[in-house]
C-alpha cells in the first residue's frame, strides 16, 4: 500500500523542469538573386513551433520552422501565340534556429 501511495503521489510532490512551448505562424516575402526580377513579390507561409527554457539569467529557445520562399512574375509578350509567360519559382525550407537571449 505504501508503494502505491508513493507512485500516485510522486508527480504532485516532485519539481520537474520548466519548459515553455508555442507555435509560430505568419508570412514571409523573398527575393531571388539572378532571376532578372526585382521586388519582394512572392508571399509564402512561415509555420512551426518552439520550445524554450529560462536558465538562471538567460533564455535558450529551439525552433522548428517551415518557410516557403521564391519569386513570381507575369511577363507580357507581344507574340501572337503567347499572350503572357508565367514565372513562378518556389523553394521549401525547413529550419532549426537556436535562439540565445538574456
């Protein structure tokens, strides 16, 4: 009976590590060098999550993010058979940033 009491009461009397977690969401714009286009005209999603921990006087945060970058443009052409050309480049990234702050 004593062993059963210890097993059931142990999670309530022990102090565990204190981690905080959350989600990351938003949009990113990008510009690709060398595509002969200018401007940040491609919008992509930025989603992920993070885990952080305060250790004494500083914070340590680990993130996992999915980001889509690229370039997009519609080029008008005076050719009879082709009214316009669509240029659409997208690149998918998975990043693991580590943030150290104090």
